C-alpha cells in the first residue's frame, strides 16, 4: 500500500489544483539563467525557483528552496545573493545558530552545512537503520525541519518519523526515532514530522501529521506527546510550529487551523484564522503572530490569536511556505516562484523583495461587469478591421 | 548526319504526316482532358513532412499516442472585462463542444477550460482521489442548456416562428420541432433515401440529425434545471437573475489561478482570453469544410458582441488558402487576359495570339490530366507552379511565331516551307531548353517531402509536355491554318529602335567594358547576400498570408495573450514497460525541462513530472513541499494510476505518458516557429542530451557539421549518398566519468534478420494498431509485405498508394542484406550497437540490442541506458525537419539545374563557349533572385523552393534561342558581331515579347493577391524573367563579342570583317 494513501486515509476534504506547471510569469521579459552546464545540474541557479524555508538572525537572513537554491541576505532582506550548493535536491528547511553557522535540509536526506553565513555549503550525510535488516543505510527520505541549537548541535526531522541529532557540528548525525508510546495517538509512528524548534538546548518541540505535538524538556532524551486538543480534530494535519518559550507555542495546520498553548503543550486551544486554506507556516514574537499559507494567505494577530487581520501587502496568490521573525520588527516570508516578502514593522506592512509573481489582473475577485479598462487590455491588438491597413 | 540535317528531316517528316500526328496529339489531349476533369483539389498535412528525416520517423512512430501537430488554436477574447462572465464562458464551452463535431478532429486532443481533459483533483472523505472539471459539472450543464437554447431560438426565429415566453412554451416548441425532425429521420423517409445518392441531401440529413440531437440535449438539460429557473428572452435565468449561481463565477478565478496547467496556457494571464486547442488528423481532410464550419461557429459566437474569436493553426491556414482558391483562379484568368492583349499589341497578327494560347491550354490540360492520373492532388499554393509552366509554354510559342513570320516574309509567303524552316531551326534550342528545365524540376523530388516529390514528378512531366503541346502542336496548327494574307512581318518601331541601340552597345568596345564592369558589381553584390537567404519562416505568423490578414492578426493575439502554442515535443524513451515510472527517469525529465526553459523564446513546458508532482502534493494535504517525485517506482505508478482511475477518461495522461509507461513526452512551448527559433531550440536540446549522458552507456550517431564533406553535402544534398556517421559510444567508468569507446568498423555483410509477425514492428512508422490491421489483411510477416502487390497493399484499411509504397519499400529494404558499418559491444553491460546500411543511398540506421532483448531500431539515432531522448515532434519538430530537408536540397537543386543545362548545351552545340555564356546569364538571374529573396525577407520552404527551382529554368530558353540564331547567322556567312546584331534585333525581339508579356501578366498579382505567397512569388518570377531577358539580349551578346569564344570566331579569317556598318547589318 502506498505510504501516501495510508497517510491520508482519513484526510480532510480538500480541493487542490495541479500546481506544478512551470510557465513563467507575464508577457514581459522573464529572468532566465544562461550558460547552464547540462552535465552539472547541481550548479544550476534557477531564477524563480520556489522557496520553502527561511531563517533570520539580526540583519542576516537565509532562504532555501527548489533545485538546491540557497540565498542569503545581510541587509534585512533587501538584497539576496545566491550561493552555490553542491546539490540539485530541493531544500526544505534552514536554520542558523549564529550568523555564521547553520544547516539546510531537504529532499531524500540532503543535509548541508555552512560555516560562513551561507556563502558556501558542504554536504553532510546521515544513516538510519535499514528496516530490511543488514545494518545502516544512507538516509533517503525527505528532511523537512531543522533547528540549530548551537554551532555544533542541531536537530532535524522529516518523513517516516525520522529524527536526527548531531552534537559535533554534523560530522555525525545520529538517528533517534521517537518511541511509539511517546505519541498521544494510536497512529503509526512512521509519520511525517514537519517541524522542529528548540528554544534552548533543553527545550524543544516537534510537530507533524495526526496533530503531532511533541515536547522535550531534557534535551531530547524523552519526548512527550500527551496533550488536550480543545474543539479540534484528533488528527489535524499540522505544518509548522513556532515556540517562544518552553511553555508557549503556536502550531498551524489545515483549513486555517491555528493552535496555541501556554502550558507547555498540555492544552491546545484553537484560534482559527479566517481562511479555508492550509496554513503552512507560523512565526510568533511577543503577542504578535503571523501565519501564512496556500493561495498567498497571510494573517496577523497582535493579541495572541484573539483577533486576526490581513496585513497590507502586494496582492498575490503564490503559495507562501515559510515565515520567520528576525527580531520583533523584521519578518520574512518566502514561497512560490522565489517569492520573498519582508516587513519592518512586525508584520503590519509587507513589501515584495524578490520573486516572479504572476499577478492576476482580474484579481481573485469577480470583475464587475462592464468594467472595460483593465490594465492588461491596453496591450491588446486592435480588433479585426480596426488596425490601419499596412502597406505590404 | 548533322544536327541541322536531322532537325530539317524530322520537320519535313512531321509536317508530311500532319494528319496522323494531329490525330495522335488530339487523342492524347482528350485522354488527359478526361482525367483533368476528375482532378481533386485538397491538402493533407502528411504531405508536408519529410518522411525520411529521423525526427519525422520519431513523430510518426508516436503521433497516434502523443498527438498530432496539425492543431487548431483558437483564442476567445472577452471584449469587456474578463472571461469570468457567464456569457463568455458559454462561448468557450460552445467552441469546445462544437469543434468536437467537426469532421477530421481527433476527439482525444481537444483542450480548454471546459474540456474534460483539463481538471482539478481532490481527495474525498474516504481518501479516494477524484478529479472534476474546472468549471464544474453542474455549471457546464447550465452553459450547455443556454447555448443550445440560443441556437434553438435563432433557428425558430429564422423559420419565422413566434418565440416562446416561458419555459412551458419553450418545451412545446421543442416538442413540435422534434416531432417534425424525427419524421424526416425515419427510416425510408424521402430525405433519408435522397441522402444515399445526393451529397447535398446527405449534408442536409446530417444537419437534421445534429439539430435533433441538440434538441434532445436541450430537453434533457431543461428537465434537470434547478428550482427557480425562468426564460428571459434568450436567456435562462436562475433565482439570482443570472444563469450561473454567482458563487460559482466568483470562485472560478481562484480555481483557474491555482491550476498551473491552465493558467497562462488555456486562460491568459490577464484573464481576458481563453484558448481552445484541437488536434486534427493528418490524412486527407476537407479543409474547406473545416474552415467553413469553424468560421460560421466564430460568427455565431461573436454575434452578441461579448467575445472575439481568433482562429490560428495549420488547419486554419490551409483553410484560408482554400478560401482564396477562387481568387487565385480569377487572377490566373486575368493574367491570361493581359497576355492576350499584350501579345495582340506586339504581333498585330492573330497567329501571335492563337498559337501561344492554344498551346498553353493544351499544355494545361496535359499537366492537370497527368496530376489526376497519378492520383495526386492540386493544392491552392501549388497553383503558382502551373502558372510558371504555362508561362514557359507561351514563351516557346512566341519564339516560334515570331520566327515563322520572319521566315514567311523571307520566303515570300510560302507557308509550307516557312513552317518547316522555322520548325527545324527552333527544334534544337527549344527541346534543349525544355529538357534542361525538366531536369531542374525533377531534382527537387529527391526530397522525402511528399508534396515536393509530387511537384517534381508532375512538374517535370508538365514541362516536358511542352514539347508536344506547344512545339509540335503549334507547327501542326499553322500547317492547317490558312496562310496569312499579309506576308510582311510586323516590327514595332519603338522596340526595334531600342534593340538596335542594345546591339550597338553590346558590340562597341567601350560600352562592352562598361557593361562588364556593371555586371561584376551586380554579381558581387548579389552573391554577398544570396547564400544568406533563410530557410523556413523568417517572421512570426505565416508568410503565406499578408501581415495584416485576419490569420496573422489572430496569431499575434494568441502570441501576446498566451505563453505560446508552438510546441517542441521530445519523447523520452526507456527500455521496458514502467521504465518511465522510475524516480531517476522522472528526475532526468525534470532536469531537461528546467534546462530547456532557460530560454527567452520559451513560454513554459509540461511533462508527466508536472502532473506527478501536483498529484503528489494533493496527496500530502496540499503541502507544496511534496511537489516532488515520490521515492519509488511503485509509488509513482500507483499515484498516476489512481489519478487516471479518478478521471472520467482513463486516457487523461496519454499525451504525457503511454499506457505501458515505457515512453513519455516533454512539451516545450515557444512563442513562434520562425526558423531561427526552431534551430536554437533544437540545438539547445541536442547540447543538453550530448552533455548529459545517463546510465552506464550512451550511444549516438554523429555527423560532423563543419568539415569538408559537410560543405559537399550542403551543396549537393540528396544527390550524393548519405554520409557515414560516426558511432559515438560513451561508457561510464568507475570514477563516474564518461569515456569515449573505440568502435569497430567491420563493414561486413549480414543476411536479413529472421522474419516474424513481430518483426513487422521494426519497420519505420509501424505501430501495434497498424500491425493488427496488416495481420488481419493477411500480411503477417515482412517478406509478405515486401512481395505484396502495391495496389493490393494500398487497399488495406487506412492505406493509400503513398503509405503502401513506403511500407513495401521499407519491407524490401529489411529483407535485403545489409552492411554493418560500425559496431560496438560490451558483454558485461549487455549492450550491442550497430550502424547498418542497406544501400548506398539509404540512411544509415542505429540498432541497439540491450540485455537479451531483441534488436531495436533507434529512429532518433540515440540510445542511452535508462533515459533516451528522441527528437523532435510537435509543430517545432515537424517544421524543423522540413526546414532541414529544404536546406539539404535547395543548393542541390541549383547545382543540378546548372549542371544539366550546361551539359545539355555542351553536348548539343559542341561548344563550351555557348554553354558557359548561357550559364553566366542564368547564374546572374539566379543570384539576383536570391538577393531579392533576401531583401524581401522570403525564406525557402516547402512552398517557395519549387517555385525558385522552376524559376531558374524560366529564362534559359531566351539565351538559347539567341545563341542558336547567332550560330545560324554565322553559318549563313555573317561576321561575328553582325551575327550578334542580327540575333538581337530578330530573336531578341521575340525574347523581349515573351519576357515583357509574362512580367506584365504576373506582376499585378503582387497588387491584388490576398495571398502574400502568390504576390511574393509573382515578384520573384518577374525578377527572374526580367534579369534573364536583359541577360539574353544584352549580357550574352556583349560577353560573346567581348571574349570572342571559338564558336563565334571559328572560320573567320579576318577579324576586320566585324567592322561592317551597324545599320546595314541590323537591316538585313
């Protein structure tokens, strides 16, 4: 039986369009990469590559994504420089312990390490026990979440319940799967783990499918999954988690689901954002929270989730996959087609710094009938018969 | 017996037996006339394809699976606001629905936002993947009801019936009308009976059936209407006052923008236009009917002013050429009328008009009859060629009549002797001119493009027929006609004055040098651009129609609104079923796509990977991180299977992957199909494939493109045997580096491989479906096909003579011994590759045997373990192959024409000088015409190449007649320069007549033709004719006088004789 099917055996009703057709944007000149070497696909820098993960410390910020894309900025997200990565695998998550040292993880067990603030990256590898027996084999499942605790210590999580831990700057990654009894549900433990966040070396959180919210207070020696979900489906699919302290955290999931806890994960209260879209990312700073998700959805709360507002931002409908606070004011969100949004006022206003955004001229609302002068119509060739006959 | 004696005797003999001869020619003409009446005018896409080109072999191998390149692209543009308006959506639905009813459409290849092929998918409560139409099934039913309602009411209105006020009245109207129609549709109804014999009635019956079916649908849809729907005039309105619930229209933009398969491709980025694409079959189609139906549909949909419908694509283009067919015929008639008038003015004698004309008509009958006899067809764009040939016929006739009048005057009214003498004198130059010309035409038939082959064969025959229909028939007619009363030869004073000045110029030493200098300048200037004439289309849209024609305006709209509709399709082949489902193959496809997209001409690309990733994402709660390839082939196969199973048509992924998952496609969309764009696109693909071998072993055939032999092939093309390609084998070593392997060159003969039913599949262009058809017809092995009777084979279902011949030829080749030119084998890797050639002029083939499987012919000339790429299908591939073929043969055509002409003249006149002089004149005309093509931005393509090839020969007879006259005058004892002057003022007169008459006859095509192609060609031919005329009258005599070749000076004792007074010589 397919993993995918098993995972979604009781999935919620969900409509989704095919979303990988790779047409570029607009009829205007599109950014293209020239001189790609076909024999070295891992060196390709593809303009407009989807971005999946973002991290920030001070004025430094990093974003990673499709086809080994890794970007870094040192001016609060104004300019982003690409760095060469030794991989064509898609990178899903990035985390830095300090402005110099950090990791990125991605497709099929990809782990990259940087010691120079994201300018260059070197590959690392992890092995896991082969379920078929015969010792260890290289990890080849996707890694989705990474949390750098210190320049030498980090945690990573991914598909099929993979949890990795290093204490030697990644020279060796130790697989430390969570024991089945630690989960708060009866589902199989080889589940998708989407995010890991450590607030300090002792306290950390993991989130994933089947409303998985695990917490450790002893540096990952034991994980506790017991929690009470208030008015929320037992198996709400959770995409991301933002931990503020050992006690306070927020998790986001399908259909606008936002869960908040202030008692170390024992009780989770729903604070649903007004959307049916999946919320792929969450970032919290003080009482301000930002959630982002599918179809360009983005909501801001200034009162710990009691009320939600749509911040001021460019109209777009690319999906947004990841959001983070650099400090209480600076925040970044990244997503489809290389999209980078940046805010300097704690998320109230956002500007687009980067990315190809196919902005629909008719917008996502229904155009009023009779409105004839849309921006896009100016370029229309004249109707038949109106064009002045050109001499052949 | 000298040539002169022979022509003299032949002429006497021929005129003596004139009765029998006339009877014979008459009988033949009646025979051809009978066939000419059955001539068919049609067009088939397959005729435009060079069938030997590797890309076309790949295309033909896969087109049934992955779709044809003969595609109609329609843009439906909202005049106000966006397409998210129920009236616009109704039009999109209607067009998509109705184009499916057009004869010749491939029902599986219709795509738009309302077609069942474009879908959204979701996971339902029980975890099953379901897909649904983007607009939604219920709204589509409402759109259908509205569209058929509108049609029904319009029909009622046309019949003068009162329109219903409410749904009940509408129901009554439908009931009444249906009863009436069903009456007509009853078995044995008068209409039914008449339809069996009368095509017009059959069409009427079809319309009745269609209306009946539409009423049935309407009734059904009206029965299903939700509560609260009312009839408001022509509109169905629901409780909200609109046809579609407001919520449906409001949510549509969101769904469209989310669907990347659709947004940008089938809906424009600005939301103001929707695209409908429909593939058509490639055989013989009634393009006139297709065009008519599409256009009336366009008019019907545009009637209420909400949308504009723009139609483009190859079938529409062919439709336009048929649309202008009657105009072309009208222009041809006008040209002929002009010719009559001009000939009348020149000759002032009725023979001067009747002879060229009767000959031209007879020639046309023979030509058209021959086309029909061979089972060929005439296409509108090919109509230019008969015009050129007719022009040549007229030109020969004018020479004869002019000479006849001259001789008639000389012989003081002895008609019989005048005929024989003029006939004898012109037999040689005329015959040589015609034969040389025919050779020039037949050379274009070496191309494997069926249309060019056909044009070559009938063009050569048609040209040759001038010998009979013009040269011989004219003489017979004059022999029978009453002798002209006026023996004096009318000489237009003005023209004579000019010719005398020209004669003076060409024999005067100073002017000779000036003329020579001017010639050098012109030739150098023309030559500098002549080789730069582009191959293929050199501008967006089509060069066949004017820039501001409806078609080209529509093409511009499509190009500006959408990412591009011209696709390059690359087939990705693997060794066994399910091979495509391997993650590493999917990754290769994805990498190839990403590489190809980094090109500013590219709008986007699509492959099975895009579907796979999107489906994978859907399965993972829409998390975009799962826009990735699953881990294993089982998972990939399972996901794709579930997607197919959740769609109403399980073949939904067929354009992207075959049912066995052995082969897949990558489609890359380009903004235009100019030759440069295609070349660049293919080069990028090849660069990629060469630089990124996959698996342990990668094999390809390589032919150097820039060495000495490449130049030879560039000039001689199909005249020389295909080159021996290099078998390049790359094998991966332990360090992961690819190392080029040494390849054996055994050149050993091998017997044909064992025959079997399965083996038929290795023949080019055979598919499993075709195999079934062949086996059921009794052809169950290759030998049987090779031995088959051609006419019997052509009767197999779906075959015609051309297909049957191609298959039989392939089977015969297969049963021959073949030479293994190069060979490489690696037992450990299980790979064995051979380059086989079955004949000197046959293309070398790459055969690969992999891990115990049988030998497989690699049409693409490539093989790689795991993932092989086969270039190139889609419109870009098909046109690219066609361009390559044209490029390969256009120089060869020139070389062959010139060689033929040179040799013919050399042999018949035994004079190197004459041959060289005439080729210089012809070469000048050709260079100038090429320069003209360059400056007028006309490229070589399937349509223009035959005209250019024919054009080379158009002027050869001018110089030939003139030189012949010079030789004759020399024989009569005139001095060299005197002979030249006499020739210029006599034969030169006839040359001037024909030249100016023909230019006058065709030049105004340029001003009135709606087809840019006809206008371009008219101007091109005028240039060729004009230059050849000047060449014959001025250049040839000047050079002769200047360089004094032996034929001119032989027997001349004192060069001083040339100093005879000009006036007296000219007057003699």
